[in-house]
């Protein structure tokens, strides 16, 4: 099986190595830093050997980055849930590489924790950052107010403009003090797998196939396990081959 994977990778490598791989993504501190460091870029460098696939990193707003990949203007992006993959029509890695922890932020004087169920949430006034449609990621349809950033969400919660702010737990770290000062509470909702996204073009599908085969090989030879040990902020998947 390892020999078969190696032969397939060699064939795909010959096809894909004609040009650099353009990564277009939002910047998440510690994961996709502006200087090219971060756990997600480290993953890309592990899966795509740099002597064959030099990376070109283009920071952009999340929704615009995904659109660029959809249009074939970039090759690879990060942070997609199954709902995002369906919404933007992208190809995706077979295996998730990380998990988003979705949190509900709310005013305890307006809502009880028991209100924060998947059945009740669609009836509430929700907010999330632009392109981060966590309602869809949680599996329900709802209209949401697109906030500029977590600080803006805190203002809207205090003013009663929204009842619940849906966010990824890591995005709240920088505003923990403001959250406490505003008397806001947080409630865990779900763990949602996230995937790498590829252009829905022939080139993109070839790159996706190469990525999947390389990831499988790296799990089999132990390099992927070592990668997750070096990057404990990532939530390691449990692949079955």
C-alpha cells in the first residue's frame, strides 16, 4: 500500500510541480501569521514538500479568500467547515486537520443557558463575524448580524441588538477582560471539524488528491503524529485508513 501511495504521489507531483501553490487565507494569530509562520502554514509545508511546491501566501478576508480559490485565482485555503465547503462549492481535504470550538456569548439577564439549544437558537437574534456562518456550521438555517470583530459583538450584545454571538473560542481570548467587564457569559455549543479547501478546477482536484495521499502517507510513517505534538494548539483528528 505504501508503494502504491508513493507511485501515485510521484505521478501527481510530476503533474503539479509546474507552478507554485498559492495559499489565500485569513490571518489567525498562531495559525496563519502574516510572516508565513503558524501551525496551518507549517502543515502545508509538511504536506507539500518545498523543493517541489514553493508556497505563495496571500492574506485576505476569509470570504474573499474562499472566493479566490473557487475562481481558480488561488490553490489552497484553510478553515472550512462542511457547510462552508457546500456553500462555496470548493473541493476539500478528505480528513479534517483541526477543529473549531463554537461558543455562544450572551447576556445572562436576557437568556438562560437552557435557551442555548440547537432547537432554540434559530429563533434568537444571532451574530457572527463576516463569512463565519456558525449557524450553518451547527446545522441550522438562520439570519445573523455580521459583526466587524468580537469587540463590536460585545457592543451589540450590551445594546440588545443581538441576543447571542456565535464565535470560535480562540477568537475570544483577546477580549476575555471585556467579556467579563460586560457581564457576558459563554456557553460551549459544539466541536466542528475544519478542512483544507481547494479550487474546483482540474488543477485543484489534482492538488487535493496529492494532499490526501501525502497526508495518509505522513500518518502511516509517523510524521503527522509528530507534527501534532509540535503544535498542541491544533486538535488532532483520529483518522482511520
